[in-house]
């Protein structure tokens, strides 16, 4: 068997998330169904993580295993697959990888962007969260700087989860002004907890509105209270934007969308 990496992007609006479920349309389910049809055998894809209902991805990574014979014609199959997939999914590239590569467990970092718009616009409504209250982004960035480094993010983790390790190492976290009333929260870490980014954004907005100080935000983080009642920002503004891997696990680029 040979292992391959696929990078894809999708509009999460009409999906109940990445992970295949008995009820509801999922990205993993769509991929597996279409790949299995084209390759004429059951195909299982394993994602780098799970995005929730309504969350988008400009760069999700997954891997799949196929026989050597199928692997030889996989680039052509992926080219055909892009014509066969629904318009809210696109395969960006296909790459050979080492046998021990794993889309989830081999990842060294993941990057998300959370997009806010200060002005209502029909062209931003699917991919931004509209802010109707003035925000102090300088204060929000002061609070955001407290996230850098290794911390226990229990205060910003989904409640009643079976995850026991709540430590994450954040290497980038800041709010950036994109102009024309558009702001983005960029955050990179070695791993993320379920709903963590949306919980951070919701709480940072409390700082921006003056309901919390940056110091109070830092205290919430350090308290690592898994019962903290954080505000969860809507899924609409969130995008998975990058997943990185050790170069020695990555092989030849076999297909790239143009």
C-alpha cells in the first residue's frame, strides 16, 4: 500500500463539519463517496483535524492509502475528482508521503484565521462575523499577547469533552487590520482544543468591548477553569488556513490545481 497526502479547501456553510456522521452532509463523507466511485473501491480519508459545523478551510490536509497500482493513476483520478466534486470543495494538491506520515499526528502546527467585519455586506456574510459594537483592537492585542507560549487552555475548551490534555503551545496570536473594516485574528499552535479558537475570539471581544481587561483575560487563561462560561464566537468567521509537517515526511508533488 502507498500513502498519499491531499490538500483541499472547502466552504463549510452547508456542511455539519469535517467528520463523517450518520446524519448530515460532511466533507469527509463527500470525499470518500466520490473517491470510492472514481477508484471503484472503498476509500477512507483521514483528516488533520475536525472542523465544526459551518467552519471553513482554505487548507485542510488528509491522507489516504491505496494499492501501488491505483497509486499510479491517482493523479489523473484527482484531476477528474475536482470536476466531480460539488462546488464547495476543491482538491488543491496531491503528494506522496512516507509510510509513517499521518495527517493528524504528524502535524507540527495548525493555523486559523477568524474574520470580523465592521460593516454589513452581502459579500462577507458567509465568511465573516459582523460586529455591531465598537471594539478596542489595541486592548484586544494586549490580551492576545498573553496567549503566546505553552498554556493549559481548559478555560477555553469545549465542556464535557473526553480530551484530558489541555496544554497547547501558541507561536502566533494577533489581531490584524486588513482595511475596509475587516479584521482577522491569526493564531498558530501545535494543537487546538475543540471550539478553542471560537472561545478565544468570543472572550477577546469582551476585552474589546471593555467588559474585561487584558489582565483579567490573562487570569482566566491561567486559572485553567474547565467550567468557565466563555462566549463562543459564531462558526461563520473561522477558517483553517494551514497545517504544517516535517519536510522529511513529504514526497513528490503529483498534482496541483491551477
